[in-house]
């Protein structure tokens, strides 16, 4: 699975997920919803064979990529073997 930035501003980012399923996306959404700095997280799923799945994330302050990093680390730690 590849993750890539589709579009980014200071407060928003739209991430694309190539060949992704909800196994990774669902825990990320949960982490974003628990972050008080995240104003909006939206899952975008069109026809899976034509368009990659995507997440839209908006923060109230700071860099949106910090919220992405924080959520990714939390999911990684939760699913680690330690």
C-alpha cells in the first residue's frame, strides 16, 4: 500500500491510499477523532477500481502533518508486537 499527499494547505491535507482497505484507514480515523486539534476528518471512497481511497483532514491550529504523524504513530504503537 502506498500513501501519498493529493492536496495540502496550511490547515488541511488530502491523503491518497493506493491499494488500501479499511484495515488501516479505520484506526486512523479513530485517532483523528480523538485529537482535539482535528476539526474534520472525512473518508472519501469512490469506485475502488477507478479512484484511490482518500482521507481529508483539517486542523484548527498548527501543522496538519503533525496531526497525521501523531495518528500514524498511535496506530503503529497500538498494533506493534511489543
